[in-house]
C-alpha cells in the first residue's frame, strides 16, 4: 500500500509540471506568445497547483492519521464492550484497604472453566504467589484489572491509586525517564528520590543508559524487558500503592526475592504470577491454580497467617 501511494504521489508531482508547457507550447510555436510566457505560466500553475494539491501532498500523513484514529476507535469500543460485559457478570467493589476475590468464577472465551468459586483475600503487606494453569492465572490477572468479561462473582479492589498492575511487558511510552517514573505519582519526585529508587532496585545503570533523567528515549528499543520491568518497579516505589500485581517478572530468584522484600517492607502487598512457581520461598502464601477450575491456597512457611 505504501509503495502504491509513493508511486501515485511521486508520479503526480512530476507529471503535472508538464501541463503548462503542453498548453503554452503551441502558442509559442505559432508566435502568439514569447518564450518568457512559458516560465510565467509554469510559475502561475505551480502556485495554483500547490493550492489544489494539498490533499495529494498530505495523502500519506492523512492516511496514517486515519489509521491511528481507526485503531483508537476500535480500542475504545472494545474497552466499552468489555466493561459492559464485565458489569453484567463480575461485580467490582472499591474499598480503601482490600484486595479480594469473593466467589469468583472465570471462564475461557470458549466456555471452559478456568477458576471456580475463588474466595481469597490478600493481606496488607503480604507476598502472594499465583502459580499453575497459565490460562487461569492470565484470566485472573486480567479480570482483576477489569479486562476479562467471562465470569461472575465479586472482586474487591482499593481505589484507583491504591493498586498497580505490572503486565509481563510493561507499557512505557516514549518520553523522558523522569516522565516515565512519575507517571503515577501525585507530585513530581525529586532527583534524589528517583536515584534512590533506582539504587534500591540495583538499577542505576538504567540512568546512564537513558542519558539522564530528561533525555527522550524510545524505551522498548533502549531497554531490555528486564530493565523495562525494573523501571516500572521504580515507578511503584515512587508512588507507593497498597497493592501491586506483577505478571511474570523477568528477574532471577535472588533479585526477585530482594524486590519482594523491598516492596513488602514499604507496606506494599505483592501478588506475583509465575507459571512455574519459581521463587516460592520468597512469598508468604501461594495460590495454586491446578486446572479445571480447581485451586488451593496455603501459607508457604509454617506459622505464617494468611487470609
């Protein structure tokens, strides 16, 4: 499509230039016009052509904008449909200090039962691991975020600023590191706080890779997936919510343990989704999704109280 558009616009821009010559040339040959008339006609035609060819010269930009608007419209319509469907099946209740799934049932798009009668509450400051069936854990993550329409039951959530969702591939739009880290904060963080957050995650090298706090970068190109997740975690530290849900963080076990201890030490309850259940000892409780809707919930260490 871009090739054909290029052929059309380039051909149009070159071919229309011969039109004034074709019109004036017979007059010049007959002696009815001087040679300078050809140049004058070409200049006049160029001005006239520029006024009438605005759509053609901007065709590529207009088509690109139209494609973006179409995608945004489709995304908006899909989000509205998902919310409408979710409101019919899954009830969302907002509470200041609670994250809980109450008698929650989730189905796949083809009707398969993924989670059956889930009734679990995440304690404040605790570390919960969700492992097992990948489809069920993905559906639970999306349902909690309000993006899954197949199910019924109740999900209790804190207010919007009390919970953060970190998907496996974070969304980091182009911009400065300062803007990225302060996206969810109530007020801009100082340079010292930003450096402290990166240092706490052992991610100060990202600041050097970014070229400072105020250099605009395309983060998915500049940073690896692990570094993108560390940037998202640093943003969590700068605007501490009450709960954070993390989907398959790409860190080794030692780094995962230190991150979880850091977050819980600041009163942030962590819910981690991992298909293989790696890092079990770093958590206080485990929710195992064993397939066919079945699940178990238990403490990881003896003597640990879980809700």
